[in-house]
C-alpha cells in the first residue's frame, strides 16, 4: 500500500541541485526519496540529541575553566 504524499516547493542552491540530481541518477533513486531520507535522518539526529539532553538535564553544571583544569589533571590535554 502506498502512503499519501504532500507536494512542497523547495528552492535549492543550483550546485546543490546538480549534486542531488547526479546522486539520484547514480543511486537509481528519485530526488524526492533522497530529500525525504535526508530529512528523516536529520530529524532522527535531532530526536537523539533531545533525548541525550533530557537524560543529562539534571547533571551538575561545570564551568569551562573547571573542565579545562579537570582535563589537564587527567592528562587528556
């Protein structure tokens, strides 16, 4: 069964559009599939980032200077 799709107008940089068309031809995929896949991947990364942020939200804050001192003390920098 085919899912419903929505039409959208997107303005791309000409060089980006050219690269996208070449990738579509080389991978035998449509421009729409490539764009949809890229958007899905970006949104998934955002969701992962948000989940990680929520998980660490209650951790104590540390200043930049304190972190540098800790890294130097541990021999990491």
